[in-house]
C-alpha cells in the first residue's frame, strides 16, 4: 500500500530532555568526532573512517567491490540533480526540501549505498522490493551498512557535548544532514525504510538530538521551515512503524522491541492526537508485555547472545525511563484512554492492562521491577575485570543510543596492521593520523544507564541522560538472582575418549586468583561465572529446554568457556564477524570448531539458514561451586562430560566423550561486527 507522504504541517513536538550539564568529553575525542561528522566520514561495521558520497570510492569487502555510484554532475542549489535519485512523483517535494539547505558547501551523503562494498540501492524502489536478489546472493554486499548509517547514531553525543563555535557548525550540520536524508529518502522508498527496526532507532536518535540541538541553537538555525519538515518526517516514521510492526504469531525479537520503543519516543514527542494517543497506550502495554516474554526470570535476554542482551536491555532501560518521566498530558492519556480501541493493531489480542496509573504517575508490575534489577545484575556480572563482556552468540555491535564513545585511539597504520578488514586502509589515509577504535565488547554504557534509574549520584553521561528522561525518578535495587539446581546422583555413561587442558596460573599472575572469588549462576540463560579481581571464568551451557528461545543468533557453543587471568584473555569467544555479506564466514564463526569446547564433527546447533536455527540437547549440572564445575551434555549422538577444577595454582579442564574429539584451534577473532583479526596460537 502506498501511503500519502504529505503530512499535517500543524503538528508540534514536545521537549522532553533538559540538557543542562553533562560530563564533558575529552577535547581531543570531541573534536575528532566533530571533524568526522562534518567531513561525512563514518566508521561503521568495520568500514574504517571513510567518506560516503555519491562519488566516493569504496574499499571493498575481502576483494568484493562494486562500481555503482550514481552519476551526478553537479549538486545544484535548485535540486535538479535529484531527478536521478528519486521518482518523478517525489521530485517536487524532494526539491523543496533540498532548497532548505542554506549552505553552498554542503556535499550530500549517499544514504542508499553500502559504502564498504560500493553496492547501491535506489530510493526509486518501493521499500518492500529493495531486498530482493541481494541478501546472500551478491558477495560482499551488506544491507546492514546503509541501515546502520541511517540510524543517525552519530548525532546524540554531539548534541550532548558540543560547545563553542563548533556547536553552531554542528547544529547546522544536523539540519543539513536531516534535510538531505528527507529529500533523498521519501517515506517508504528505498533501502532505509525496509527494516522497521532501523526506522524506529533512527526516529528515536533524531528526536533526542533535535531536542538537545534546539536548546543550543542560539542562531535560529533550526527555523520554522526546518521544524515543520522535521516534525512531519517524524510523524511519517510513526505511521510507517505502526503499519509495519515486525511481529509474528510464534516469534517476536529485538526487532519488534525496537519498533515499539522507537514508536513510544515518537508518541511521547508528538503532541496529543487520536493517532498518537493510540500509539502511546499501545507501546506502553506492549513494552511491558515484551519484557516479560523476551527476558528470562534471571534477567538475561532470550536470544542466546550477550550482545543482543545489551541491545534489548538498552531499549528496556530507555523505554522505562521515558515512561517514568512521561509529560503529564501523556500520563493523562494512559489513564483515560478507552480500552480495546479499534485503532489498536490486530495483533493486540491480550486485553490485560499491564500498567497502572497511581497519583498521576505510571507504575510497573512488581515482577517488572524485579526483572529490571536482575537484568542490571546480569549485565554487570558478565563483564570481565577489563570491562569487556563474555562474548556469547552473535554480535552485530548494535545499540539503541550511543551517548558516550567507548574505545581507544591508535594510528591508521596500527589499525590497518591489527584488523584484516582494514587491509590497505593506511594507503587511503595518512598513516600517522588518529583512528578511533570503538570497543563493542564494553557494555559500560548500559550499566551507566541503569545507574540513572537506581543511583542518586550521577557519574556518567548515560546516567544523567536517564535521570533527565525519567524526571529524576528513582527505583530500588533488588537482591541478585541466584538459583541453581544440581543433579549429583546423575548416572554418567561410559565415555571412553578423554583429554584435558591445563592453564598454569603462575604464568599470568603471582596473586591468588581465588581471593575474593564469587560464583554467579544464570540457569535460564545457561551461564555460570566464577569471578574475582584477578579471574574471570565462564562456561555457557544454554538455556533450559522448557524456556522460549530464539536460536537465530545462537552458536554451536555449548559448554564453551572463556578464561581471563590478570586481564589476559586465555580462552575467548571468536565473535561473529559478519552476516549476509559473506554467509560462509558467518557459518564458520558459529560452528563448534570456532569455540572453546570440544569438536566431534557434530554441531549442537542445527543452522538451516543465516538466521534460522534449532537446537535439541539435554544438560545436567552435576556439581557447581567456585573451585569445581561439572557439566554433562547430550546432543545428536554426542555425550560429553566437562569437569573443570579451579585453584590458585592451575585451571584444569577435563573432557570425556563417547566420540573422538579435538580441541579447536580457531585462528580468527572478531570483537565487533565487520572486524576481524588473526590470533597468534603459538
């Protein structure tokens, strides 16, 4: 169905976040990100800091490069060049929007291009057609690249932190990039409307950036004409999301959670109307319902991935904060909305109202508050002393908001030497120039966001942002979740094949690793962690078979371990590397042969396609304390016993199996989507 793309010009936006004072970025870091944004250079999904324009050269993905740049002779002020970019029916409106860009030096971004491979989609195509014949069929092509760029996640931290003369330049750049996007991405046309999740994340990021930039705009850069265009575009985002929810009878996932969270932000920002009132009520109820469905009682997300746990938990935290701090007129809508309104989508069959309005404030069910605390504890405990998390399942580096960068600087040459995906990168850039390397395995931003809900003192940008979003609403910590059942009487069958791995602790530290040691168990997710200031040890055995699970982002990693002593990683998960651009590599990283368990040639996970998999296994926890863990698993025709002993002298992993097995020696590691480096296995 083609929707009318001309919206109501009388719509207005609320202001929800009072920026006030936030912790300042290091000046070098701030100026670096400002310069990259103004130069239209983006480092997304392993691309390196490269520019993305209609004539820019793409570096290629493992030798796969496409020459598909759109031919534009001149970006004229009148916007005649847009005839080659959009349909004839959209040209006049696109031209009108383009003329609002009051900057003769502005060079437009090619939002339709995978700027890693060079493959280009078209905004002349209806959004449901753009993916045909692409996914997994053209090597190196990754539809996630334009999606990631279109999330506009480069703006919120600049809106928060920029000051002085660069502030004015960035307000102007925000205006220009948004107008550029509106002109070249008509609603429901092109690659950037295909995935509703990315539409929703884009809307939320643009709204909070707009809110904060407006408060720094002392030159009326974001004038009435821009505000009208922007507000209408956000309304179109809401309509699109509402009519394209990624919901299925038998499965909802992080995509649907993103849909309703993004729509909640739109509904909160747009003034009350019959339509937006429906959105805010629908999203409030659905977010609570989906939290119950998509997160286990132990607080972990159901997608068998610690990175997707981060993504989904961010949505829950920011949605919770927004709901706690909703403007009074929105709370009134929740209180007086006529139940079971016919405008609510067909999928809204559950007539339970999960929230309550008490004393003109929204309150959550007790189980919600308990689970929220459990989710925070899980996030904290999967983090190693180094700050990195144990990597389980897929990692696409996804986040809802990026409010404060986490990573480190190196030179372009160092980056090219470390990462195989940046081979030849130093030839494109000056070798000695700075390269900011984002650390996707550090989830401190999520922990900081949780802090904004629970702690009275603000120590981080994310905590301050959450406090402003929730209007300083405070929640109480609940005790840590801990439930573990062992089956010491289980009869272990005869297992003739055996081998062991021994790690000498003295090679890594002179300190006792068991001093201050604690054990954390998450039986719903299927994870045991033994942790001290000097030690991080984890063993993943997978969720209980009676629990709902989405196997699409899982790996064949049952009974795999991660081990770190004195911040030195000895056993670490290889990550994911990439999805549909190189499906064979995606499969390689997900196999048992890539993980620190055993390899019998039989997979514990049956992968039918890129994101469709199933698993059938049986787990027994025979013993578990801080010095000894014994687990038994059966899958296919494999029977495997793993006996782990931990002392201040050594960590010994003994394996017995009914089949011949080897210990994998996987030579690659990916610490973020699109990033790959070779390991020294000597």
